[in-house]
C-alpha cells in the first residue's frame, strides 16, 4: 500500500512535468514571435520577447 507521502510526491512530479511542458511550449511560441518581429524590423519588441524567454528558460533550468 502506498503511503500518503509517496502519493503526494508523485502528484508533485506530475505537476512539475506539466508545468515544464507548459513553459517549453511558451518558449517555442516566444521564439516564433521573436523571429516574426525581427523579420518585420520590430527590434524593440523582439528584445522584450527575448527577455521574457530568458526568464522562462531560467525557471525551466531551476526546475
């Protein structure tokens, strides 16, 4: 029989995995938006998007 602590840990791991997937998807979206902004000459917008992406990458690396 599983202990309550083990069940809680498994639920946390599932949450972490879902959260990481969500962050990864957001990073991909930002990457596409940055490419589009650069193509359109919107360099300030691309810079802001890059900063957002950098923060998300930092969060992803921390786990």
